[in-house]
């Protein structure tokens, strides 16, 4: 952490602690927050917390890497806003696949855009409710999609002609998971929670109805959802040219960048991975939506909330 020692080691720790407090607000699969942060000398180390790996929902750890990538990007954003540019080395110890990244810092001049994106961390939330009839215009959609490019990926907007294809995979995934006892036990363990800092809170979870494009059903939903006559939500597929561990981590960074940009633009948003947790459905989306040109990692839903929708608890 070059340049951070002018006030002694305590200043390094203060920078680290402030950045971690922002990083842990990142979205994660079932809000498991499967990461560990350490300050090693002047280097920030990100590791996977294998004890929070969801074996039934995420057998290949794809969601875990995506989640940790989102936290890594939140860390970058928080540091940039306070005058530090983060340079990440991915998987620096090849024998230890839980050691995801080492981050070294150099002084940086924060811009107004950096500060706006950092402010969005405190306002972003996973809004699983229906979105309203107001359509998202091309300008905001392009702005959200562009942010994925920085991380070597892309955000493919799913056109209306492919919504039926997307819908079919989401309903197939939901049907299979309803019959998977191990998945249901894990879902019950990590959702429907009250007063817990991790897991999906019951108060933030709407009752999922029979929508065209299905959303994941969590345990004991309690959130009132105003269902408009028309939901004009848009769907992106986050994809990368390869399907390496590093690509999955980078896809999480892209997801974070998209969600924070959407928040900054006044859009509601939510990350969804359920159909991509099943290999054959992931392959189907790769073939039919991405034309076998890239590998899919996550779905991002964006839109405007209907008039009168209260803020999330």
C-alpha cells in the first residue's frame, strides 16, 4: 500500500477497515457473504470462506466466486472514492484456490463519478419485487451495460423475442429445485431470517407469483409487492469469453459495477442466478441467448419501481 504509511500503520488499518465495511455490502448468493478479508503488510487479501459454500445450490462454487467478485469491486469503488487505486492480482497462489486476490494500492485522485458510485453502495439493495410500467430507455441501459466491459466481459440485453426462452429456463430451474430436498433444506437455512446480518431477510422477500420470467422463491416471504398491470423489467446476461475461475470472479465485478450504476441512475435492480446453477440450463442459455459466443454467469434485472412502492425495510 504505497503512500499509505505516512501516518503510521494505524492509517493503513483505518483505510482497510473503511473499505471492508463497504465491500461487505455487496450482493452474494443467498446473502451468505462467502468471503474473508485480511490486511497482510500493506496488501489487502481476499479469500473465499468455504464454510459458507452452498453445496446444493452452488456445487461448482460458481456463485461463491461471483459473490466474491462483487465484493472485490465494491472494495475497489470504496477505495477509489477515498483516493486509492486498487491493483488486483487474481489467484496469486495457484495451489490455494481459496486465495482469490491480493490488492495493492497506489495514490489516486478521486473523481466526482468515483464518489457517486461509492455513494450508491449505501443505497443499493436487491429489490425482488415487480417493477413498474415505466420502460427503461436506451441511454440508461447502455450505461449499465458498458460497465461490464472493464472486467473483460459483456452484458447482453435479452431482447423481447428471447424472453420466452429465458422464461422457460427459469421455470424449469424452479420446478427442479422444488423437488430437490437438499436444495430446499439449504434455502430454508439461508432465507426467511429475522434480525440476522446474513441470509435473505423475510421482510425483504416478496411472495413470488407465477410470473412469465420466474424469480427464485425464498422461505417465509413477508414483503408486500405492488403488482402492476405491466412489468417492463429488462434482463441482462453477464457473460465472458472463457469460463475460467478468474472469469467467474471478474463476472462478479461486472455484476457489482452494473448494479451500482443502475442504483446511481435511479433504477431498481436484482441479481439472479437460479437457472445458471444447473449445467444443462446454463448451456441452453449460452446456446440460445449468447449464440455459443460467450459463457453466461448471472442475470441482472433492472427497471423502475411502480408508483407508490415503499422503500425496502
